């Protein structure tokens, strides 16, 4: 495994696997997704999502907006 891949580009800390809370407020729709898989810097707390997770969050958000939900809360 490449050590630079696990190094935070912001502060130099170490990225570790964890979970985060994703929230977005678009077009009058508040979407909150809990337990989102992410890499999180153990020093500054910056978070990164992989492409598959980002696509899934986009799908969830688009569906909530299309259904005209005011609030959508999901646990992954």
C-alpha cells in the first residue's frame, strides 16, 4: 500500500477508515445520511469519500428531491 495514499494532503496526518454524516440542503429538501463510509484524517478531521459512495449519495439526494421530500434521513 502506498503510504502517500494514506497521508492527509492538508495537514500530513494519517487517513483512517471511519464513518461520517452527510447532509445537503438543496431545492428546499434537507437530506441527511448517517454512517457514510469515509476516510478521515486522524489529525485534522478532513473527510474523503470514494467514488462509489459519492455516486450513491448523489442518487439518494436526487431521489429525495424528485419525490419532493422536505426532509430525508437515511442510515447506510
